[in-house]
């Protein structure tokens, strides 16, 4: 079945540590997105990529980094510069075309140890 | 500025009652509009979308939404709510040259009373 796989489902970060969240899709979608979700704040865009080897900052990119070396993969690194990383992280993708809806993975919950 | 407002943070309805979740958007061009549903600890699932044509859009799970340009609204409705509909609901507007980038509302949490 086609879909978006996020791993791990739960992740714990120590102080000063970088952690990487995985997002893989087998939908052949060109565009991929990373969101952060906090209670009562909806979804906020961190980074997005519309084609391989290119990505743009979203509204809250500070303390995060991404890469897009393959069409299927869009990993997100939460760096030690992100002082409040505890949140639910969602990855999404969509195909090229007018008004194409985004499809979401099941998320990764990141917590601080 | 582009934005989406969901005025109700939390709504409680009785099982079998009708439901309407409100969504207002601010966007200069013809909007691409979406409703998503999220169960706790899960990702978002698309309920329905609008970008042209009939202003009354049918979605999955018995949901529908009506686009009203004059009111900048895209309210979600269901005639009879089931206990399994309890979840969080997000309205979103697609922006950018193809409408693929989404701006989300804050979400409305729906509780269903037996």
C-alpha cells in the first residue's frame, strides 16, 4: 500500500543532542512538508520541499534542518539550537497539480529527557 | 494576510445530533479549501476539498461542506454524529501558485455525548 512512513513513533532527546526524524513516502509525490503541532496551536510549517535537492524555510525553521537527496525521503533534524523541541511532528506530501491535497504520516512525538 | 480561523476551540454534541464546524478564511485569490480530521496521536486524514464548481462538497464519513464566497466561509456539516466522530478537525486553505502549501486553522475538538 502507498503511504507516508514516519519513524520512530516516539523519540527522546537529551540536552545538547541533535536528533533526526525520518519521513519516507512511496506515493511518487514531488512535494514534502514538515509540521510541528503543539496543543491548541494547530500545525505550523517548519520546512518544505517541492523538488529533490531544493527546500524552503517555513514559519518556524529556526533550530531545525532538512535535506532532500531523494524524492522519497525528507528527514528532519532537530538541533540543539531548538530550545523547546517537545512536540508532535508531522510529515506530509502531495503530487504536483492545482489544489492537490496533502497526505500525512502518523507523526513522531519528540520529548526531552 | 492569509489566514484561517476556526472560532470554536471545543464543541460537544450528542450522538445522533447534527453538527456544524465553522471555518473562515482570508485569502485574496480563489481559495483551495480543505477539511482534515485527526484522531489522538495520529496523522491527519482528508475529509473533503473544494477548489471550483459546486459550492456544496461531499466528503468521506458522511461529511459535507459549503463554500460561501460572500462570507469567506467553508463550514463543515454532518446530519447525524456518531461517537466515532470524536476527534480534532482542521480547516485549511491552500496558498502559493498551485495551492499546495497549506495554512491551517487552530482546530476544533469535537466531543460526542452518548
